C-alpha cells in the first residue's frame, strides 16, 4: 500500500525499515501509546511518532501525533533541513523558518567573530530592552 500510494510498483521491499511490533512491546517502551484513542478491545492505539536521529546516533527530534492525526511531512522535512543547517553552522532557525530564509546568529558568538563567519552581514533586531542578542544573517 505504501508503494501504491506513492505511485510505485507494489513490492515487499521498502526504502526504509519497518519494525513489526504486534504485541506493542516496543511501543510501550518508547511511550508511543495514545491514552485517549482506543481500539475495539479497549487497548490504546499506537500513536504516530517520528524520531529523528543524528549521525552521532543521538535523538535530535521526536514528535508524537495522536493516533487520529496524520503527520505533517512538510514540517518534518523543514525540521530535518534545520537540524542539518544548524549542525554545520553556528546559527539557529527562528519560528516558522523555511529553507532560504534568514537565520539567527547564536548569541554566544562575539560580534567580531560573527562578522568573519557571516560575510553577507549580521543584522541586529532592535529590542525595547536595548539588548543586542537577536542577530540575523542570510542562510549560509
């Protein structure tokens, strides 16, 4: 069904692993049960969970969707783009960031170092407090 949905030929092989967990042992260990949604026997349904691990094998992101809610693949791809970008550069991505949008310079980087790291410019957001910690630069 996964292949057919994507317009591919039906096959038993998929380009990603699927773990069979008929008794829900792994789902229980990983906290993937939806306490509000139950099957006809009254068992909690398995929630839709996305785990993203980095090359260092550390968990970088987990999103738990209720069993009745589909995942947002645009958001998942946006987060993966952000994780890859911020792993390679001394930047952070602001709210609603999308690939190509400006990014934030990490506050711990001194201004002189930021100017060297980001030759396209560093722009500071004026704040009522007068503090200069919100600095932006074009996406590297």
